[in-house]
C-alpha cells in the first residue's frame, strides 16, 4: 500500500481536512487519535460511524473528510455499530449488553436499551424507522426508533442470530441463525414466513435481492446460496469459495446486479481476507480484491460503487473496491 | 427425588466419588444417608451460557472417539453428567460438541473433532479428544457445547481448562482475560495422569439445564 494522499488530522479538537474521491490505488485516510474498535458505513449518506479506543463515537463525512459529530460512549468495548442509510441514527452495543441509538443530528441518545447479552448483529430498516437487534444467543428484538419502544421479538432459536437484513421495502426481515437455518419474518409483526435448512454450518451474512423475493446468504459452508424469501426453498448455490463469508458482510448492489461479500480467513479471523463480487444473474465472480488490513465493513454507493473500510493503529481507511 | 435404598458401602463410595459430602465418623448411617440425599437434592446453578461461535456444524456423527490414532496433541478425556437444576439426571440429553484441533484449527469441510452424544440413563457422557489449541483471535483454549433436552432450555456453552497458560494458574481471578468467558465456573480443573511417556488429561464438566 502506498502512502496516503489524503489525510484528516485531529489536534486537540481541531480538524483539518484534505479529501478527494476515493480511488483504487490508495485509500482515503481519516486519522484518529486512538485505534478503531468498530466501524459502520453508510455509503448512501456518505458517512462513517467510528468507535475508537478512547471511548469516542465519531461521525465522518466521507465526501470531504469532515468530522461531523463526536459522542462520548461509556466504553470502547463495542461489539456492534450500525448506521441508518440516511446517517441520522447510529447504533452502538457494548459487551455488557448496554445498547444505544444515537441521534447524529443532536448527539443525544434517542433510545437506551439493556440487552440480555451483548449484541451479535444490528440492522436499521432502509427507511431508518426501525432497528432489528440480535443479542447474542437470544431472540431478535425489533424497535420503533422514533417511538422508542420495542415492537416484538422473534421466537427463540438455540444459539441466537448472527446476521440480519431488511428487504428494500422494509416488509421482511431475514435472519442467519446459529442453528444454521435462514429465516424470513414479516417485519411488521415478527411472524415467521419462511425457513431454509440447507446449510450445515451457520450462515454469517445475508441480504435480500433488489425485489425482495430472494435472500442471498453465506457463511461457514463457503457457498453463497440463493433462497426463495416466500417459501424458504433453495434456488441455487454458487461455486464454493476458499473461505467463509464473514459476519454481516454481504450486500447486494443498489441495482441488484451485483452482490459483494467480505470473506474471513477461517484459520485466523484477524488476518485480511478477500472482498469478492459476483454477478447476481450469472453467479459468476466479477472481481476479488485483497485488502491490506482486514475489511471492517462495506457498503454500496447510490451509483453502484463498493466502498470498504479498514484500519491501522491510528487511522481509518476507506477503499473503493476494484 | 425418590429416596433410593443404599448400602453403607454404596453410600460411602458415592460420597467419595462426588466429593460433595464429608462423612463425620460420629455420624450414624441413617444421618449420613439423610445428609447425602439433602446434598443431592439441593438446587443446582444452571451452567453458564457462552456464545455458540461461528463454526457450529450440524449433523456431526455420534462418536466418543474424537482423537484418531496418531493424532498429535495432549490426549484429553472429558466426562460429566447432564442434570436439571434439582439434580435429576437428564437421560437422553443431546450434546453437540466441537472444538479446534491441537493447532487451533476447526474442520469446516468435514467432521474432525465434532461429535453428537446422547447422555446415558444416568445422564452421563464422555469422550476422548485432544487438548484444543489456541484459536487465533480467541484468548483461551475451549470446547463448544450445544445441549438440548426435552422440556429444558437449550444451552450453548464452552468448556475451558484451568491449565490454560492464559490463566497463570489462577482462573478464578484471571478468567476475564478472555472476554467471551461468562463465568469462572466454565473453567474446569484438569488432572494429568498416566506414566510419563503417555500423559493424558482428565476433565469433568457437568451440565445443568434450566426448565422451559
């Protein structure tokens, strides 16, 4: 990796930005005063939410590298960070089970929750009105963000849920569950709609296709699998990959033509693993890119570019994935 | 629990085996029998939950021999009972057990170091394996369990070893060095046995399930 051309440096609260478009050869770099512990990207709003070891949640504008907001959090021991598509809401859940939804406009906590266990996954609905949270080993809880109340929780599944996704119209929620099933629920009621049990190992990431009729899921089986969202039936499987798809790291492009996944090195999750892109219609691999440091998150921009976040000891790197 | 008829010899053997009762020499046999039953019937704390981890694989074959001949690593024999919170044996409880090999690697493509066991009529189970290696990114050596029994809450948990160097000989205080360990109760003593050329480890891990 060559030296970064873009840097944003923080000195005692003063931020200096020098940003340009992310490109393939080197990443945009956001320099942070402390190591990154958790990241969530919203390419739609061009924002990144970053938790660092100095117990700060910072919100960044990826277009120009501006620091938009700093929020003090109680601990840097954050297991899950999520951000709504519009960048308004940020979820943080720590290892003690304390969870917050922060309002990026005010920096205040919109909702504070005490989860039965630390979270394993969290996902906002596309319209940002709801959030689904999977406490580790426990049923998924769905909250109305504006009304600050829980709407329902799903039935208990042994081992809990590893990944969550809303359909684009927010009418369905898919879960990748530890009992190796992929389940689809009615997002309004929490009623189980469909179930797939074709995985031997747990799926760790999933997303709906653009019309919401299929769920694409991958994980320990190392096979990206297409599932009918209404019946749960297997539609097709792609060719086996070298490594599993990593946690909550699978996303279908805005136009639905591509699906991208961050893989994880099964023998050592702390090492970098490839980011892979496939054509949805053919199942053919379109590209594979090896980041220099483990990819911490990714998202599609509105115009169909994939960006990925990585980090080193003092900075966040935003890559455009080739 | 219905009291059972025990001979003096059986009582002494059970007490010694359980380590749960010290028989005072002045205690009468009836008093000792009553005390043993009281000990058996006291509520048991449910085994602590621990996360399932990403590498659970269903349909593991039933086998008590996870260690194949010639497998490298310290041989370990794990045994225990599956009980309810009243101390009743949960005969027929299903246990899915999986672990990394001695190098800390999980078998995702096959079923090495993976098994499905069923607790016997007295709730007992055992298997032979090797001491798992340290999986990169995890602090401690561990063995995963997914245990289910009719009428009881399924439990995912992990077994840890008091001999793990991470604990520096004091797991009671140092178990939090692995942020995934939810209770020091999950860190079990290890007994090394056998002659010097063929040492193996013995570990007891009792599982207590809560009722639904």
